[in-house]
């Protein structure tokens, strides 16, 4: 089967692009009532801290499943696995263990330097060798996809090599500085090794990895990063799956799965490892490579799927893949019919999803890099095990997060961890960034794209704040005019059109950027409505817009489930608090407005005392707005005749203020630097033009030592050439006359300034000192 058969059943209008066949098709649940949807998403391999590339996948599926349940009304059973047995985990756990052991040995600095030098050479040679290998394979390959893969692999190896060279340069630079500064040797060793930890760890594992006997380090390592990952999901506001199976707890089920495949003739044992036979699958009229048929013959992709540690047996075909790997020394192990071993990569998901969701379920998802070989191998072994040609109905793959055109990746060291990102940006900003791109498209992560997201967030918050403030300041409904005019009717029609448009976009392959665009347009219309009809807008119509946009933002996860509206990002509602604080804040703002009016009147007085009092009052009012209220979550906005307040997250407000002050500080620093530069230039000019013009060519000009004779105006007539005096040629003399004329002109300007103000130079020097001191203060605040 080249594409899936859509089951007979109930469709709610949703169409999805299915990676199997790459075709947009009706989404119809297997459940005959059209209500229950079973979903399995490949979870993380917990060998290190999760980065934003991982967040791209898990946030994407969080949004997808929120729309399924909260918008379309499906009951979703969501399973996401934790891979805690894997080559990457084995390598990283051993490397960290061996590195810690190496640090504990009290090696002399000279010994450490030699070990580091050898390690760096070994790692550099490894990358150089791989570059040449991939280049040679690319030349020989006749497969277009494989050629492209090999080209990309070469580029990736070049990036890795550059990273090693950068680490080497940084380590050597630190070493030289530390020695010069007489830093204690013990401290030097620790800091020096940290700069080349990955390179040294790699070599230590190559040499001593097989000697590791403490097998508990693998579970401890995985447990640490599993916990960190779950905390990251919580920080991002991602709903937890209903089931979170980890590989190490499903070893019996995995062994049984492999055993059934062997018994059915789809797998074979070789030297303690077990492999799946792709030819046997094809012989029984199954299709291998349903998701990425173009990659099936790519050796590069096939090798990548077997893991960094490979396996011990011999495969009958390069397309065959490991189901069970014989454990080598220094690797975790479990008893099996084929001896001590551990699961291959692909088998885990088939065994766990089969155990939890049965032999046929609705959706299987993951990052787009998992299509081949991981998901295609899952399909192969699961179809063989369950005896079906349609194991999963819909395959969904989230687009990658790219940095400068390359996938965000640990190995390329171009990643930003989720925790680092959350120090710079709120969970909402990260989620909004993904909502502005299609779920199955790549996103480029850079500062410019984030600035657009921040701008969008500010627009949305601005609407909610303006709307709430406008409604708060209106009389009660019973005394308001409720009859609608043409503007009200036009906005009502726009609201209905928006709701229809959003529904159409979400039905069209969950096109949430289109839905967000429609909602954004509605918000713009709402802001215009408030601005142009401040005294006459219909409160209930505006509240309807707030209610609808709030509902949709909750569906997308931009608003906490218990939050009142967009201005409250967390899970607590601001509605009740707002009602409580309203009379107090209204009274304070009214009092502050009166004080500001009094201050502005005082500022117009001629006497200095009145002006000083007015200035002090305004500064105190500004301080309340900038320093006091934000700390308790109150945003105060001053307008021409009035001020309005809104409740917001104090962290958001304080960050905004800090960023604005930083921008103001940087702008002020640029202004000061420019002024300082101008004064320095002016002072240098004054020094240069203090010499009388008749002495210009004797004491100032760049060739002053070469001239030997001068006329009465000070213009040189002769020069020395190789010890011999020669008359200056006409062309050269013409240029010198022009230079003297320019100098005389500038000299006269300076003399005039000094005559008009004898203290001019001293004043400029004083100004320079003051500006330099101001600049230094601003620099210290950074």
C-alpha cells in the first residue's frame, strides 16, 4: 500500500497532511463513534539537556492535541515514551563517568597538557577522516538522495571540526593567561579540562569505555535528564501525556516482540544480535519505506539508524536493522533467548505502543528527522508482528527548528537549551513563535524572528489591556445606549467572519498561522473600534471579542487554563483580583492624575521654587509608575489627560521596563560617545592648528623632515632625496601651496575662537571630562 485507506466513520471536517503518501485527507478516527483518538509520539532520548529543537516537536504536538480535544472535542489518549536505553545514553554516561575519574586523579599539569594534545589530535583526525569518507562515498553514489545526505554530512563534520578547533584555541588561550597570572595548578587543570571536556571524554571512552563495570551509571544518567525534561515540559506549559512509558520498564515486552518476529521468519539471530529482514517483509508483499521511499537505498541514512555503537552481528542486507543488540563490555544488559543484550532503537516504540494502544491506532508523531529510518522501521516490524498493512492511520511530523539553515543539534553545538531560552523569553513567546509557523514546516530561529513574535505578543496584550481599561471606565449597562449603529453591525459581521475563517483554517491541516492571522486582524479591528468610538462603543460587543479570542488562545495554550484573559499568562485568574483592587487603584490613579496636573501648573511658574517642586512631583509620579507599581503587577499608562491601569504578570512588566531602560541607556551611550568623539576631534584640531602657518611645513606636515629650503611664507622650495638637495617639482609644489592655504584657513578659525573666548579650550576639556564620567557611569550599570 502506497497510501492509507481512510476508515469509514465520522469526520468533523478536519483534514490532515499524512506523511504516509504526503496527501491531505479527511481525519476519521478508528472509533466508530468518531470520538476517541489514540496518539503515540516519540519522546526524548534522555542523554542531555533538552534544547529548543526538542521543544519545537513537543510544543507542536501539545498544540495539535489541544486543538483535537479543546476545539474539535475529541477524547485523546496520548502516549509519549521516554528512551532511557540507547547508544547516546551509554556513551554520555560512560564519558562523564570516566572524565570524573580522570579529574580525580592528581595528574601534573604537564601530563594533562599532553593528554589534551593527544585527545584533540585524535578527534580532529576523526572528523577529517569522516569528511574524506563522505566525500568519497558521495562521488561513488548514484542515488540523488544519498548524494545530498552525504553532502550535508560533510558540511556537518566540517562544523564539528571547526568547533574542536575553537575549543582548542580557547583552551590554549586560557592556559597561557592562567600560567602568566600564576593561577594555582589544580585550578588551571579543572578549568582547562572543562574547555575541552567533550574531546577528552570521547578519547577516554574510546580507550576505557569497555572497562566500566558500574552499570547503574546508565539509569542514573537517564533519570537525571528525564526529570529535567519533564520539568522543562511543565515550564513550557505542555500538558503531560496520559501514559509515559520508559524503555527500561518494557524489556520483557520488547524481548517477546523480537521473539515473535523471529518465530514468524521476519528476523534472524547473528552472533548474539537479532536483525529484521527487510527482504522477507517485501517478499510477503509489504512496502518498506512508506514515509520516505527516497531514503531506502541511502547507505548514510541506514547507517545512522543503527546508532553510534553499532551491533556485533553480520547483517544479510544493508537495509536490515537491529532489533536486539548483543551487549559488549561496558554496556547495560538483560537476559534474552539470544544471550545478554539490549534493545535496538526502533523496536522500543513498536513494543510499547502495541502494548498500550493495540495493533491499530490513529496517530503516530515525532520530529521530521524520524521519518527514516526510525518510523519506517517501526512500520516494517509492526506490520510483520501484527500481520497488517495499516498499523497506524495518520503519520504526523513536526518541522525542524533551524539555526542559520542547519537543524538545531547537540552534535553541531548550535543549540539553545530550553532552560536558557526561558531565562531570556517567556513560555508564551516560545509557544507564539511556533504558532506563527505551520506545524510541519521548518522554522528559522534568530533574533529577527523573535522580535516579530515579541511585537505580536505586545499587540495582543495591548488590545486586552486597552479593552479592559475602556470597559472598566464605562457606566453600568442599564444607563448606556444599547442601540447599534452601522459601525457596531460591521464589527459584528467581522467577528462572525473571523470565527468562520478560523474554523476553516484549523480544518485545513491545522493551519494555525492562518487562524492566528484571522484572530490578529480581529484584534486590530477591536483596537480601532475602541480608539475611534471611545465613548460610544458597545461593551457587550467588545466583551464578545474578548471572550472569543480568549477561548482560542486557551485552545492554543497561550493562556493558562484557569486564567481570565491574555494579560494573565499563568494558571491563576486575574478577574477576581481585578474586582477587588479596582476601587483602590482607581482612587490612587485619580489622586496621581491631580498631582500631575498641579505639578505641570507649577512648572509653568517663573520662580525656580515652583518649578523645582513641580519637577520633584512629576519625578515621584514617574517613579511610582516605573519602579513601584510594576513590582505588584500593575501597568500604568499615562495619556494626555488621563492614565489607565491594567493587571499583568510582574515578571513581564519588570522585564519590559528593564529592556526599555537598557535601550534608553544604550541610546544615551551612543549620544555621549558621539559628543566625546566630536570634542576630541575639535581639541585635536586646536592642537594641530596652534602653530603659525609659516612653520607648518617645518613642524606639522607629515614630510616635515624632508624639506630643506623655504620661502618667506614658509612654503618649501627644496627637499632632500637620497642625501642630495633637489628643487621641488611644479606639480608637487602646487599641492603643497593648496595644503598651506587649507592650514592657514583652519588656523585663522582657531585663533578667532580663542580670541572671542580665551577659555574655549579649557571649557571643551571640562566638557570632555564630564561626558566621559557620564559614559563611565552608564557602562558600569550594564
